[in-house]
C-alpha cells in the first residue's frame, strides 16, 4: 500500500495551526463555478497516534450545529477510519445516522508515518442530507479542530483543540495560524535575577558585610517594628515584623519573579479565559516549588552566596511552601471549573486523562498533608511524625509534579536545578555523616544541672568549615544507641584543635521526656565506656548574621542552656581573636539553677575588657563553690531577672564615637529573645547607637 501524504502544491488552500494542518480543494465540472454536485477534497494532518477531527460550523454558533469528520489510522489493520458525524450541541459528536442522515464520505485514504496521521477524504459540496449535513457555500465558516494525542477511542476527550474562521470557496493560499514562539522572558528574568542576586550576595558577604556604614546598617539591620510577646500571635507575625529592608527586597523580587512566570503562562496559551488563568498559575507553581527547595539544603548555597545559614533560611522555605500551596490550589480550581462546566470532573482522578491530571491531583494532596503536619503545634509536639511525613511525601510531590502536564518538558528543567542541589546536599551529608567517622570521647550526665555533656572527635576533613567553629556552629547528631533514626541539632559549645582532628563539646538539656531524656539515660548507663559509642555527626552548620570580629562592642546574652553558642563565641573572642583586648565584651546570663555555671567555667573568668552579669532566678545555694570573693558575688544576682533596657542603656554610654554600633548575640527562651530585641530597638532610638542583633534559635 502506498504511503498517503500531502505533497507540496497538492492543495491550493490550507490552514496551518500549531497542532493540525487542514487542506482542501474543489473538483468542479465547470471552471470557476462551484456547484452543489461538485466535489470538495479535504485533508487533515496532525502529529498524533490518536484521533483527529475537523468541524464545519456554518452558522458560527460555537459548534452547537456542526458537520464533523472524526477519525484515525488503524495501525493494526493498516486502515484509515473516518466517521461522518453531526454535533447537535456541546457534546460528543454523534453519527449522522442517529439524526436520520447518511454517511456522505465518498472516499477516504490515510497513513500513519513517523508519528504523523494523515487522513484524506472527499464529499459533495451539497450532500443533500438535510438532517445532518450543511452545504458548503460562499460564506465565512467557523472551523474547529481537535486531536487526542494517544487514544483512537473517539469518545475520549481531546488533548488539544482550536478554531478559526475562513471562506472555503474564496480562500486561496496558506493561512498561517502558527503562533510565533514567545520569547522565553520568564527564563531570561529568572537567570538575570539569579545572577544579580548572586553578585549582590557575594559582595555583601565578602566585602560590605565587614564594613559598618549607613548603607549596610539601613539595608541589612534596620527593622520596622517591635516583636509581639504573645506566643501564638507572635509565632505567625514575628518572622514578618523582624524583616530587614534587604529581606523585604528579596521577598518582593521573588513575588515579581512569580508574577513573570504567571504572565508567561497566561500569554503562552490560547485556551478559554479560565483555563488560560489556570495554566498561568501552573507555570507560576514551577518557580515557587523550585524556590521552596533551595533554602532547605544544609550545605546550602545560601551560606556561601548570601550568608544565610540553614537554620535562618528555613523561614523562607515555610513561606515559599505556603505560596506554592496557594498557587497550585488556584491552578487546580481554575482548571477544574471548565471541566465541571463540561461535566468532566472525573478527569481529575482518571488515570487515562490526557495531561496526566491524576498525578497533579496526587501531588497537590501530598502538599496539603505536608502543610497540615507543618503546623507549629504538630511540628513541635510530633517532630518525628512531621519528619516521616516529609520524607515520604516530598519525593511524591517532586516526581508527580514533574510528570503532570508533561512536566518533564517544562517543570523538570527548572525544578531540576533545585533537586540537583538537594541531591548534592544529601551526598555531602552521607559523606560527612557516615563515611567520615566520629568518635565519642566522653559522655556524662550531670544530675544537678540535668545536662548531658558529650565530647566528640572528628577528623579535620570531616569538620571542614570556612570559619571558626566558635562562631555559633551546630551539628546534627544521631546516636543509634539512643534512637536509630532520630537526628537532632546540637550547638558546639567549645572546641579544641588537635593535630589531625577536632575535639568539640555539645550539651543536651534533659527536658524530662523524648530524645533528651533518652540521651541522659543512655549517658548514665554507658558512662564508663563512652569510646564504644557510635554516633553519626553531620556538619558543622550555621553562620552568624553578624561579623562579630568587625565590632568593637559585643554583647552576649544567654538564657539557660542557650548559653552553649554564647560560650563558644566568648571563648573565640577572648582566646583566639587577634584583637581580643581591643573589644568591649558584655556577658549577661540568666538561669534557674546556679549549678549550671559549673559546666561553663570559661564564662566566669575575668578579663579587663569583659563585664559579666549572671542572674539566678532562684535563691542562692550553699552547694556552689566556684568563687566566694566579693568581686565574684557582685556579678551574681539572685532572685531577679535582668532589665534589658537599663542594661543596654548602660552599654550605649560606653560605645565610642568612632564606632557607634554594637553587636548583640542572644540565645535563650523565645520570650527573652523578644525582650532583648524590643529593648535594643528602644535604646537605639533613644541613644542613637546602632544595635545589630542576631537571635540564635532552632525553631524549625
């Protein structure tokens, strides 16, 4: 059998669309005159393995009264199939015979070659079938086309469709309706923003961040409002209230970039308005899902480019994930409404629906479940459940989103960048956590302080870091003897460099339940054989938002066991800093039990440039015998709490006129963090001193 194709100049008239080509010519008995008994020959060509169709709507009623030809090439029998149908309304075309008409296709040929289906057929200009056909006349006719990319079942819904108007009798030549490719301005914008932000971030980290000038203070340290002390309201609003101008700019850029992707999706399709908006939200979800992944890499590009470490970047992950859920929900709503209007809502859960819609539905359900388990009260009280849900459902979201609507063509190339960084991050975690061993040198529990002290030793390669371990670094620790899968962040409270390794100490407060209690019980049982304990340690992670070494005045504020990063920074400044004696260091530490001071003796040591104040909220104990001198006792205040406004006011009076700024590092209970933050804003406004504050927290 000869292959049927459309050759050049075979048809004098044609229409070319993005997905389908339509050709026709007349065979007349009298030159120049088209009569009812004359023949019209038509051809429809599309790249499809399924069915394709053309509809002639002579009254231009929107396919309510249309003469339809729908068919396919039967590859099994090597035979072209074409039906002469009539569309009485917004429904599936039905055979002419149902309406009392007849099959008026006189001849049909066709082929399927290299994925392209061609159907050629002829009929009379006027078939005489008054019940289910219309005569072709010298007038503009509305023509609709549709194809199904995969199925030859003509009752299945189309995967692509379109329409145009033309006069079949008078038109000669090619009507080119193929849209010119839209400039990929969304990708250009994304690449430009990424480049500019990278340059800006690196210049801040490596150049400007070490300078304290008006611009740096304005952009990176100026904040507009006090924080809210109410725990519930504050958990929602405080992350927004403490945004700096630089962070607000970053958020605005992200929202603008999301809008650019929305606009590209809107103008890059010719669907009806609701579907057009739905597809636009689909495009926007690509960039929001990509930016959701970027902040959660522990060995993150954020650290090297923006100086924003994992524990501080996590809030951006939360916000981007909420934005992604909102955008994908709107995408689903605007795509579902037209389906509902046509009675096709079952496509949302149909395996056979074109565009792999079911995969998108599953991905959205997975997002909703992850968001529910991310609510703060659930996340804090059921951390392990939250973690398991994320580990299981996150791959579902990524994989199914990359399949939905042929996502491997649009979604995956962009999302793949973030996924690639995440895979590299997990590889590094595996290498530094499993391949490079960690030795437990000491593990002991202090019953009075209710604190477990763990001393680790790891090779220099395994503890690689671009800056000192004394600058509030933390590690993720898993002790299989305590829990096989649980991994928790622990701050490095002190460290010592050995010739081939690093020995570092972490402290775990026993909260009376959960992992911290299990660690305490395990330490008591294994006190005499710590060296046989296996532990997996990832890190170090973390980065201060301030370059402490560039400040002449440093304020270190701790609450309870929150002293661990403060102790590390204090030791770094007093022992390892080149200009330690040129700094004014202020230490204030609040605790319930004075016995806790015995675990951090470095903070009690006196230096000429250091002023220490210790607040014990309980009465004095005779059991504490560290230093009984009057000088020591003058530093300790019992049954009281510090007034941070008064304390910072006194500090502001000592700040020199040449360095009118001070760094504040605070770590402790959330309420104390908020009090210090609000006090620093109040005193800064009254004194003119610039207090640049870093709040250390592990509120994941």
